[in-house]
């Protein structure tokens, strides 16, 4: 007889991250632009970042006083996720503003679904 062997699909890191329906954070997705600047690409509605006035397109300049220049997405994400305090100090530059503003954002459980 011809038995087909069923292989479980291999999950990539992205699939694994999307599998989690919630996480403790500030409620944003980030990306790097062509100048290697950290840009907010998505803000979860009613999450801590949204309630602090952070919007898609804003630049994230510093986390807890640490500059994000030349950091990878992985490094930036880890600065937020691995910070053991509930509050994170951010330096944000809004899309239409020249002046960066400091924000204190309190982490919360973010539902991704």
C-alpha cells in the first residue's frame, strides 16, 4: 500500500509570533525606514501607545534614554519587551513635528486579534 507520510509544517519566527494572541507591551508594530530610523507602522487601538497619542508614521528615537540609531528591529523590540518595569520612557517625533516629545508609556496586555 502507498501510505503518505504527513509532516507537520515548519513554523517560522513570524508564524510563531502571530500564534500568540496577546503579549505584554505598548501596542505598536515597528519597522525601519530606508534611513534606518525606527518608525511606528501600526498602533493597536486603545492600547497604551494609542492612548499616549502615538500614531503610525511617528519616529521612535529613544527608549529609556537609549538612542535607537543603528539598532536592528530585533534590538529595538527587545528593549521594549525585556524591560522589566511597567513604564517605558520613549522619545517620539510625530510625523508633522520637528520637535521630539518625551512620553512615559505604561505596558499592558495587548490583544492582537
